[in-house]
C-alpha cells in the first residue's frame, strides 16, 4: 500500500469526497485530487492538515504504513478496558 493508497483510505474511512477533504485540511482545490491521480508528492500542507483535522489518523501510518507505538499502546489499553468491563458485567450478574 502506497502513501497515495493510505490517503485514499482516510478519505474513504471518513466517508467524504476528495474536494471536501481538501476544504477541511485547507489546501487548494484539486491539489489532493491531482496528487492522487498523478501519484506525485504529498505536500507538507496535506500532512499538516491530516495531523490537525484528523487526529485519529497516525501520521506515521500515513507516511510509512506502519502503526505508531502510540497507536499500538492505545489499542492494547482499549482491549484491556473492554475485557475489564466484560469481567465487571460477569461479576454483576
């Protein structure tokens, strides 16, 4: 998966159009669209916009395709909390 594929995935996951994505992150009209179509460089402004307006997206994942250690830690904590909540429900019943 390329950086362009990951950018498309963010847009799809957010269920928005490319033009709406461009407006949200504050880049020029058709800048992301052109970048994706030509598979050209992703601008600094696009990356900054993702960090600012889509904080649930790991910039490390966007750049490299690898989950950041922060995301892995958050996922592990989330799993542990879900298990603890389930155990509490079992005890209550």
